[in-house]
């Protein structure tokens, strides 16, 4: 039996180097982390010969004109032993044993970060020095390892030389300044073109690299980018888009505007979760509860809600739009884990969830925040490519987005309910573009913010929904403290408003005491009732908060008592006034009825006597009525014609006046025509223009007579009377005009059938539905159908007078007509007539 063992082909270098770490920014971040772990207080990142260089696949060594990325630190450096036994020892990392050094939690422990150099460029030259020792130089051409066809070519077969340099030789051969200890990584023949936007992207990644809450506990750490070729570029850019200069750790450092946020922490022992909700500078509550997440400890979560105003402040203070900044970042042991939180990276599934209820859920565009994990026990495993965390039990307990929710969602959903249910998204009636413009004005201050509702209404609702927001089992809650000052502030504001409303009510009564009416009193009573109900509801909410001040609540109760007392007093006054007015109104109505009765009787006798003295005794009763009405109608026509003639002759007549005059002439002429039709076809008493008739029966009978005019193949009529009846004093001539004009319109619309339905929607109202199967009202009138009743507007190529005459005639009957649509009964136009 033979023994075998693994062999390491030289191509392993690529697998754990440029093929594993596929993002240039992550590669640079890994090297910066190494400098941080080496205790360096600063790192210089220098770009050379980016825009112009002599890079070529033919060269075997870098030149002064090669493109270069140089990373220089002032850490402890490496002796020859460190380079040989540690740096060149693949996957070895002494950081696995050392969790903290130089007062810092160490960032790396995989032992593969060194291969980031392979990702960035073909050549690597290392200059490193420990305090009191010589400089060490190591040169690597990564291309030497890339011999795919040689099966026996192991990574150990590639040999390097470490050259020891004294200070003089180091300075003369490199051009670098001397240093006591530290490391310089000179990466040449860069694999990617580092254009300005790419370097700015790196700078922003570096800004987010280290969590300011954790990394600087005992020492400072700064990063600087030097790229002389881009100095002119920087002169044309805002600060946040400049390449050269210190990389400032801006993350959350400038979020000093007032917004809604939540902070939660699991203590180092993993026993308790402490959560604080804040809003516009006020702490709302502090909740301490048992930690139910077995794998989680020493974790902090901070989430900020970005309303429209908060987004504008964010951009103003950071120079970056919140949507481009990112969302929830993950930090482990002080260092950010990319790509979590990058713009477009929905690692927590918030956008997918928001798509299921857009108005109910927050998404990545509405929040920014961070999750900070201090992981001494390595429960969170960083992927070797440095692009995420292994999805194990600890990670699931942190991020699970479905019930039972993970720690992040337990926290996030509380803020979400607060935003959606408590502050109603802090919505503003002003659009986001205008808000951003106003916020950027130098004279702007937060007092100018405008919201859809005032702060008192908003804050009172917050108190109502706090328990829903907390949503925790009683046996899990260790302590809950509602901010008593916040509650007192709301009580004080409510008290002041209630006092003002009460004073306003009293002033209204005083000012209108001489003209006090039931309507004015009812309006005042309504205001009192609303205020009283508001106080009552608010007091009910306050009763659940045992820590609130009894003094403030008592003051609010006294105001409510005053409101109730004033309500009772005014209600009695209103009842008395209404009774007095009712008695007076009944007396007036009785007197008015009697006056009208006497006047009608006198007028009737007067008309009879006058008529008998002037009429010919040889005429029949029907003929007398015909002559009487024709005289009146003809006189009206003559007068109208004369007036119109004079105006036209003198050039004073306008088109609208002519149309109005012609409409009146046509109406009177049709009246005379209808008199003759009625007298010759029926035995109605036409002695006077108005008679007491049953309108429903008259319509039915008139249509029955009218249908005799038409052949059956020309126009057929159907009347459906649903036991309708309305008896009133009315002009049968006006009713005839109405029906004739509607029938005439049906004729012009090429109708063959007319349907008339008559019914009583109420005892004193008659409804007539008139429809036909003609062409209907043209489309251009359907959006504003009332136009068809205007004088001069025609739907049938006629004069535009007919429907206007119908509406005019109906006014004398206390009636109305409305077009209710095409195809409602028959396929043509349909009109609804109401007569009271």
C-alpha cells in the first residue's frame, strides 16, 4: 500500500488570488486592512502613470513609466523571517490566534488577503522594515505561476530572492523617503484602467470601510489617496467627488438632522436586547427584553428613516444622494463587509418585501443604517473572496425576513410600524424637488418644514400605537420606559389647544349674540363636540401610561368639563330658539295660505266678469279659450318681433340677443300651434292657460293623440305608466311644448321608436324617462352634457332652440330635465324629467 498526499499546482495562486477576489475595490480594502492590523496609524494609496504608461506584455520587469498602485503604511513591518515564514506561507495567519493587537480588533484571519496584489497588477515589489532592522525587498512576477500545461509545476517550485538593503541603498534605489518601520506594496502593470470615476468609487468604499463607532477606541487610523495626474480633475469637482486627499470616515457622522431612528443592542453576554426608538430629537421609549437568539451576542443595530426632508438634509450634509449612498451596512469587528449595503444590493430582502405592500413597508430607499457585530467567537464566517458572509445559523438568526423574524427584522419592523402607523410617513404636500431646493437655501431652517398634519395630531397618534410598535410577549419584557417628558409635552400642547378652542367658542357666541340662530349654535356645538371627543380619546390613551403627570391630566379634565358644561347650556338655548322659530313659521305659513286663497278667488271673479263683458256670446266655450290664448300668444310674438326688428335695424343686436329673442318667438308660436291641436283633437277646457290636471295622465293621453300623426313605420310610441300620478295647477301648453320638442329631436335623430316611462320616486315628485332609438347625443357633448340645453347649441343640426325651450317650459312647472346618457333604455338618447 503506497502513501499519497495533496500537491499544490502553481495555478493555486490564481485560484486564491485574482480569480477569487474579483473586485478591485475589495482587493485594495483587504490590503488597507492588513496595514490597520499591522498597527499603522495611516496608509497612503498612490496612483502613478495611470493616464500614460509603457505597459506591455513583452516586459519582464516594471519600469519607472509603468502604471502603479502603491500602498504604504507605518505599521510594525516585516523582517526577513516574517516574509519567508508568514507572508509566503499560503493561508497562514497569526491573526487567528491574536484577536486584538495595538488596541484594535484585528480585521483579517484568512491568510489570503496578500493575493489581492495579484488581482490588482502583474508585478509586486514589497519593501518592508521592522524597527532597528534593515529594509527587505521581495519582487514577484505573478505571471511566472501561470503555466497551465505543466502538470508537475508546483507552487513551491517558484523561488524568490529577498534582498536586504541599508538605508542609503533603499533611498537611492527606490526614491522613497526613509521610515523607521512599515511596509510598501508597489503593484505595477495594473490589470484594470483606474479612471477618475473608478478611483472616486474606491474612495467612497474606503470611507465606509471602518465603522467609526468601533475602530477608533484606542488609536486613530487615516487613509490618503495621492494621484498627481488627477489634480486638474479635482479643481473642477465638489469635495465629495475629488480624488486626492484624506479619506474621511463620513458614514453616519453627519446624520445630525432630526429624523426617526431606532437603535438596538444585544449585550456581550447575549442575555438581553435593549432597544431605543427616537423621533425628531425625542426618545420615545426604551425597551429591555430577553434575548431569544441563541447565536447572537455583542451586536448593535442602528436604522434611520429618511423622509423627503431627511433625504434633502442627507444630500446637503454629505454631498451624496441617499439613494446612491446605500442602505444597511454590515460591520464585523469594526470593518465593513462588502457588498452588503451597496446601492442596489438588497441583501436583507427589503425591496422584495416592499413590492408585496408598497404603502405598508419600508424599502432600501427610505432607510440608512448599520449592523455592527463584535464576533470574538467567529460565529460569522467571512467568505474567502471577501464578498459576504457564510449563510449559517448565526447569519440566519440575524437576517431572517419571515416569521419568526431574525434580530434585524425584529428591530426594523418596529421602526417600520412607527413610520407607517405612527407618523404616517411624515408626508409633505410639497414635492421632493422643491423640498431639496428649499433645504439648500442658505436661509433655510427646520422650522420651515411643512407636513400634511400638525405635530400634535402626529404625536398623539404615536402614543396610541406604541404598544403595537413594541409587539413583544409579556414574559420576554424585562423593562419598558416611555419617555415621560415626551408625554408631558404632548399633554401640554393638547391643553393649550383645548384652551384656545374653548376661548374661540366663547368669542364666537359673544360676537354673534345679537344674530344667534340655530345654525350658528349648531356649528358651535359641533366644534365643542369635536374638541370634547378629542380630549376624551386622548385621555383614554393617557390612562394606559401610569407614569404621566397627574397635574397635567387634571388640567385637561377641567377644560373638558368646561366644554361639556357650555355644550349643555348651548343645547338648551338652541332647543328654545328652534321651538320659537317653529311657532312663528307655522303662523306665517297659515297667513300666507289664506292670503293666496283670497287673491286667487278675487282674480278668478275678475277674469270672468271682464271676459263676459268683452267677448262675443255667439262663440263656443272652446272657441273662447282658443281666441283668448291666441291673442295673448300673438301679442307676445308681435312685441318680440318689433323689439328684435328695431335692434337689428339700429345695429345694436348681438348674436346672443338675437338667438334669445328667436327662442322666445319660437316658444310663443309653438304655444299657439299646440292650442289649435289640443282644441281640435280633445275636449279639454282651455279657458285659461293653467289648469289643475293630473300631469301623468295628461302626458299619456297627449302621446296617445300625438301618435295618430305618424304612420307606424315612421315613429312608434310606447308609454309605461307605473301607477304614477301628480295633480297640480299647470300649463298644458307648456307640457305640450316639452313633449313636441323632444319628439321632434327624436325625429331628427332618425329614431323609429320612442319609450316614455312615468313613475313617482316620491309622493310629490313625478319622474318621466324619455328615450328613443336614434343616433343619440354626439360624443363631443358627453363629457359636459349640460351644454346641449344652452341656447344656440344643437345636437341635431337644428336651430339650437328646442332643448333650451324644453328647459324654459319646465321651469314654469317647477321641473328640471337632465341628459342621463345614450343607450340607457333604447339605443339612443335618454332624458330624465322631474316635476315637483
